[in-house]
């Protein structure tokens, strides 16, 4: 199971997520570095964890619908492999952004209007470059349009039916909460039902015990931010996880 550090960007800086309340997000204060500059934070995370894979959420792009790929391009020049949520709302916008970066594009429930747009993205970019993020808040779907079903399982089934092979299950209300991963049973059920699915989850991860529980549930990747910056998860925990 892969630990994937999260870079939430707002105003050009890495910020700390708090239960999805983005108006409260402030520049990150980290035990790993003394800066909130994206390159500085990313390099500190890579040095600590030994991984160049990062999840990057452009919060300004998500809010406005107009994303700037400049920071993504800078990080890619430094050797980072990115999963990027830039707030995609249309096929032309997504294709233009994808043409400017090398990383994988996150198609997020929060900003996509319908499964049809997701299907178009998969058709144009391929199922390995498009990652569907099933966004929740306290277990309720955060949908970007009326074209989606109301229930989580129906939304997941829609994504699978249009060819999605990689999915993120992210509950924004759990982000930065330190209350543990909220959807272990859902992850376990999906991995049993769709064994070829690459499943990533995030929100609430506190420590090694949470990582081990997610690994037991079959999760392929875990998004982590606060626990890394607070020093509760680091190189030692990653090594123990790989040995378990």
C-alpha cells in the first residue's frame, strides 16, 4: 500500500486542510520544513518518505473553474509524479490542462456535471490517466451537477460502468480531523466486488494503526497530510507498514 502525501494549494502556498472548510485553510506549519512553498514542502516530504508521488489539489482552481498549471509544471520539473485535482468542469478544459502537465488527472465528483463527462474523459485520456474522486462530506456525496445519482453505491457503479479503473474515496469532513478513516467497510466491499480496482482513500488518518487497518481492507493508496506534518507518520511508520 502506497502512502501518498497531499499538497492542498491555495494562493500559491500549501495549506492545511480542516474538514473541507476551505475558507479556514491557512499556510501549513510542518515539522518537516519551515516553508509553505510547494516545492519546499514537496521536497521535504520526498526526503522523509522516499516517494516522489504526490496528490495535488488546486483549491483556487476547484473554486473558480480556472486552474493554473504553473506549480504543477514546476514540481514535475523537480521529478515529482502528480495526481492533480484542478477542478475540471468540461472536456475542453480538462484536455487543455492535461496537455500542459505529465501527471494524472483527477476527475472529481465535486466539479463534474455527470457520468457522461467522466466517460468522455476516460475515452480521450484513457483509464490509466483519469482517476475518479468520489467526494463526500460526512458520507454524503458532493456532486457537481444534477446528472449524478444520489447514493454513493450508485455513483460508484456509474464510474465503473464508464471504464474507471482508479478511484479515490475522499470524505472532506474527515480531512484534518484526526478521527480515523471513516469508510473502511466501504473500501473493503469495493475491493471484494471489483478486485481489479485501484482504490485510494483519504481523510482522518492518524497513525500506523490506521494505515494497517486500511491495508487490511485492501486499499492500494492512502492520502495523508496532517499526520505527516505533525510527525505522527514518517519514515519509520512507512517501513513498518511495508514489513507487515
